């Protein structure tokens, strides 16, 4: 007796589960009933809901927050080693970058009171909650450090605020990596091991670039070394992440912004360390390249994540690998 199945496209067709002649001794041939799986989804929609974050706000927030935190760390180093003009440049740059970062975050939230509402609790498991408190602890110190330096008043308070902001700077520069990796966006989530190092390196390169761009040559030594270290860490972390993620790294490898960011960061760092000590023009050009490279890196990471969220295969493939790995571990035990 014949049977019919309803196909995925809604049509009915004859199901020939086994093709065999009654009484024949030959082997039975089975035809698969389910078509080969692909990475499509219902009505052509992505598996994940695309994040509502906008590139100018969130990518700008990632870049400016990193620049602010690393600049405060550089300012503290310059303050403690007797480089007042480099310290002043870094303090002012940190305060301006913090203002831009806060504007981008609040603009994305929609209403300023939403930022204040997050201060009602402290949740260790929430990167956003922790980050809000980091900004709250860092911001007044960065503002005090810059204000006392510009006005020349309360130098002891200013030095204490400079050191405090410098200590909080690395947390501000890297917590955003945990923030985006805590989402379901495939590239960000799977890149959680290298992302903090990538963000730290990118932030250090940007802060070093700001020092090269605005500080005198005689005091820019720490900025040059910080830029070289940051660019090296950034590129090494990006390369390792792309290799480890395998096929999931396709959006990263296709990103022209990321390739431009790596090239600008390395070129700026090398130019700063070789030509920067002798030429003011070369130092300024190297600093501008470092800042542009860091911005390209943050925007490239943001766009690659959005691309991976929109393509179902970047969600399905990692899930299948994790399932196969868990089954293999269960079989071994």
C-alpha cells in the first residue's frame, strides 16, 4: 500500500522507503526520507535575533573607552617618571575620550537615567554591571587628574587621582571585551579567549599614538614603547583568534577594516619607534596611524560580529562541534 509524505515545500509525494520486489533475494535499497540539511532558517530569517546595537554608538564606545583607560595608565607612568607634558596630554586625552565614550553609551541606551539605574545593583556575573561601576570609579579620578593638571592647583590630590585612574585604566580598556563576548553573537562569543588581549593591545596602541601625536619628542619615549607593545599584542591576538576559530573566522578574515587596522597599527608603531625620536612630523604621522588603526580594529570586530549573527551557519556549526565534543567525552567516560 502506498503512503504519502508532506514535504517541506508543502507538496505531497509518494514515499518509496524501500525499493524491493516481493520474493526477490536481492538486498533492500533504502532511500533517505529527509533531505540533506542546509543552514537555512524559517522564512529566510537568521537563527539569532540581530543585536540592536548601532556601529557609531557601540563601536565608538569600544574604541573611546579603550583609549581613555590606556591613556590614564600612560599618564600615570609619565607622571611618576617626570614627563609632565606627556602626562598632561594623556590626562586630557583620557578625559575627552571618556566623555565621548559615555555619550556613545547613553545615546545607545536612549535615556541617561538607564545608565544611572544600573548603579542600583552590583552583579559580578554581568559585564555591563561591572563595567558601569568601573566607569563610575574611574571617571571622577580621570576628571580630577586632568583638572588639577590644567589649573595647577591641588597637585597632591591630582597625583593621587592620576595614579588611581591609571590603576583603573586597564579594567576600563578590557571589560568591553567581556561585555561583547558574553553575548550569543558567534564570533564574539567563540573568541572570548583572545578578545581581552586584542582589546588591551588595541587600547595601548591608541594611547601611545595619542602621546606621539601631541607630546614633545623629548618626553614621548614611553608612548613609543607602549605603542609598539600594544600593536604587537593586538596583531598576535587577532592572528591566534582567527586560527583557533577556523571556519567561524571567515567574517574576520573578510573584514577590510580589520586588515587596515592591523596594517596601520604595525606601520605606526614601527614608524614611531624608528623615525619618531628624530622627526616631529614622523611622530605625528605615526600617532595618527595608530589611532586610526585602533578605531578600524574596533569597528571591524563589531561588523564581523554582526555578520556572523546574520548567517545561520556561524551559529549552527559551533553548536554541532560542541555537541560532538560532549558526546566524545561522554563515550570516553
